DNA sequence: TAGATTGTTAATCGATTAACAATC
DNA sequence: TAGATTGTTAATCGATTAACAATC
C-alpha cells in the first residue's frame, strides 16, 4: 500500500484531534459537527473536514461525526492500536522523567529496556526494568525486536546511539538530544528540542513586548 | 516599535540557526555563506537569506556572513541577551527534570522559585531553591517580577496555574501539561506536548511501514 | 577588475479557506 | 420533505524557491 504522503502540517494536527475527541468522550458527548469541533479546537471547520477526509469518510451528511467512532479511527490512523517495544537510552534526569512519564501515562509504549554508560547506575532499576550497559544496546534491540528507541543522552553521544539503535533494527527514534540526527529514510525520527522550544518562547516574549511600545 | 509579524515558520527556524552557528563557532569557523550553511542545516540558501533579511542585513556581498557576528545577532533577535526570572510550578518527575535541565544548561533562564501543592515536598530544595506552597504562587510572581512560568502540573490544574501566573504578571509560559491553555494576546505561550510528539512518531512509523508494502 | 555572494523582487508551490453539490 | 452538514472542488493566501541586480 502506498498512499499520498501526508503533509507534516496534518501530522501535527492529528494528535490534537485525538486529544480533543478523548476529552469529549470523557464528557459523554456522542456526536460533534466540524463546526462545533472548530469552536473547540481552533481550526476552521473546512480544515477539519479536509484533514479527516485525507484518511477516509468518517462522518455522515446532515449529522456530523460520532465521537467514539472518530476517536477510534484517529487512534488507528496514528498507529495507537498496537503496542511498541521501547527502550530508553540515557537515564539521567531527563531520561528518568521520560521513562516514568511513558511508563505511567503512555499506554502502548512499553519500556522493556533501559541503558546507560555510567557504571554507577548500571544494574539499578526503574519501575522494575533493569538499567543495562550501553554497549549491549544494539544486540538487545536486535534480540528483542525493539520498535522505538528514546534517546536521552548528551549531544556528543546521540548520533552514535542512534546508529546502534538503527543497526539493531528500530523503526522509530524519539530524540531529546539537542542535535539533528542523521537517519535513513525508512526510520521515523521525532525530535523534541527543548532548547529550541525555550528559545522560541524567548523570541515571542521579546516580540510581544516590542508590540506594546 | 511595531514591525511586521514574524511567521511561526521563521520563529521555529531561528533557534536552529543559532544551534548550528554555535557549533561552527566552537569549531573555530569564522565565515560562512548561505550556500554552505544550507548544506549543513538543510534549508535552501534562498530561504536562509530570506529569513535573515527579515531582521536586518547581516552579510556582506561577495563574502558571506561572519559566524561570530551572526551568532550574536541571532541571540539578540531571540531575546537571549538578557536574563529571565523563572519559576517552575509542579516538581514531580518532569518538573524536577526540567528544573535541573534549565538550571544546568540554560544560561539566562534563572530559576528563582519552585512551587508544588504536595505538603510532602513543600520546604524541600532543588539546587538550593526552596519548594514553596502553590497557594503563594501569584503573590510571589508579583513581588519578584517573575518573567516566565514553567508549568509541569497535571492537566486538570494547568489552566488554574496559568491564570495565577498571568495575574501575577509573567510575560511568558512554558507549558508541559497536555492541554491547550487559554492566555491573553500579550502573553507568550509555548507548549511542549510530549504526548502529541510521541503520537506523531507513532504515525510516522506506521506510514513508513505501509510505504514498504 | 572579475568573481562571489548577498539582498530583494518575481515566480512557484503548497496549504488553507470558501463554496457548494451531494446526501443523510 | 426541509434542514443540516458532510465530502470535495475551486479560489485564495502565505510560504518557499528561483532569479538576478547590487555590491563587496
């Protein structure tokens, strides 16, 4: 199967649709029109319909969308109808936080291995998962069919870790190191650049203060 | 002063220019052309020149750009030539990680206060900053001219915390709660939606596996 | 000066919005 | 049926790329 490439703009909106639909579900709301959803989520009704129609016809004319059904469909579209075998590399401050966060809140992303190169922490456990020697990473990934590697090591080690993960056979990398990793086309890469985000905030603060002058 | 609004696309690229220029500086490289920078950073040379010219004329025809000078200019553009008085609200796992991260790596973003509502942690310290009672947040922000509030509380408490920060007078909010906060136009808001990011990764993994079929 | 590269305008591309026929 | 709302095509808008004159 090879459908038209979905634009990055749409990819970024999909999780947000999911979030709002999840909230509607919790509130017990059964149906919603693109117009109502537009009010909530801030995208135009037209854009919402366009986005959804990229993936199928989920609504009913004259009626709208069933919340439950649409939520399920978006989960499927996002690939959240399966489980991912996941490892975290680098269990410093951020690595530990991400490990716990994923462990407690992210159903479907099962953390099965932790890695670090610091002898002080190798052998310890987080949520019953043992921290292993980083040198064993590639073999572990291969032997355990790991799907996702989460990179929480320093900038200088990140590319090397990514290479190991890829040689081991991961399908995707969630990168928190402040560097743009080089990965082949068939590997999914999502980077969270906290510095960049903070710097963008700084820019916006500056812009808004200048607007007032 | 009121210049034309800078597009979000450019705002997202600016921190990345800064990152690459910083690396060039470390390597001791003195000058760079838009063409060379394009090779490194992946944007077209044309786009790089367009982006930079939004803010001024930083290059020299026939020569290129001085790395040191451009780096400084971008810092200024980003508002990184000053210090920000910052507080963190919610010092659970993620809050602690962000606190340490900001403390150790983010020069210019000074964490002067920590807040939580859990009596168990109130009174404790992280990097010599005492954790205070969340009820005191608004007054503290006002009395200490806090610029930025970092929100690491749960979804259900995030809007309330944001409201307190805003009433206290912050200029910007760095939000890690999985919710789209409502803030007035003159407040800068930058959200890091970790869930959304992970879900986007999931989508990309799915897409790439389907391409192969 | 000749060559290189910027700054900037014009052309293109892609994403968003508007409009409306289809249909529940 | 009449009213509502989708799915989808067409129009618009904005962002990116190409081109080139200006100039170091």
